[in-house]
C-alpha cells in the first residue's frame, strides 16, 4: 500500500510567513464561527459583498499555492457566508498548523 502524499505549500518559508502575517491574519479577524469537518474546517463570515470579495480573492490565491485544498463557499442571504476548506488526508492538520485558521 502506497503511503499518503505529503502535503506542502508551494510558497517558500519566507513567503508563507508573510502570507500568515498579512492575508491569513486579515481573514482570521473576520471569522465569526468555526466548525470542524471530517476532512477540514468550515468558517462563518458576514454575508456582505465585501466579505464575498475577500473570500473569493483568498480562494483565487490559495488554490495556486496549496492545490490540494477544496474550497466551497455557501452564501446564505445577507446574513452569513460559510467557507469550507477541505482536502485529502493530512489537509485538516495542515489548515490548523500551517494556515493557523
């Protein structure tokens, strides 16, 4: 049986640290609720147009450096937006430790 592929971000250590200090820190400020999923996490944000834009921009950039993630954005009227970040085995721990979300 083949061992699972090690998940890694395509950013260099310095780029990842910068991303944690800027983009991810900004996103963290807006998290209203967090739910654990089997293969990742779901995050609740306000349902504003600005938040939809911020989350969309996050997904567009994140999918290039961490192409093993799956993103699902649910917009519930103007009250809430949920972002699910999931992936293969190991993705949940990667989200917790590397993205610090």
